[in-house]
């Protein structure tokens, strides 16, 4: 099995306690449904800072801000895509970027 990094971009934030509970349930169901394929369920992240080649720092979150991450096992890229299609971030207007992790 290959390992994949899922990087979450965007997505709206729940505003009420009921919405928070529903979102947490959706993430729990999605992660729970993948069982042992979940290496690291991940976490949300704060606004990113970019260190540029010239050493300058850009503190604006970047062109496509990251909102979270996770690590999963998948048989291949198509399997990883199928897993990503169930991610709750998509229901919140966000996206999932995925890349195979290369063992070195």
C-alpha cells in the first residue's frame, strides 16, 4: 500500500454549536469508515508563513491557503482519489490536494 498526504484547502467554518457537532460527526464518520487506512487523521492548521528563496518572509497564508492535512494508505492514486472524494471539507466548499509520499 502506498501512503498519501491529503492537504485540505479552504472550507467554511461552522458557526453554531450544532454545526460544529455535525461537522465533527462527518469527519469522524469519514475517518472511521477508512479504518486502518488512516495513518494520521491530521488536524486543522493556522495561517501559513512562506520563506522565499531570497530569505524574505510572506505572512499572508499563500495563494491557496492550507486549512489542514491527513495521511492515508491507498492501493494506488485512484484509490486515494476515491477516499478523498468522501472528505467533509468538500461539503464545506473546500478542496483536497493529494500526493503520494515517497519513502527514502
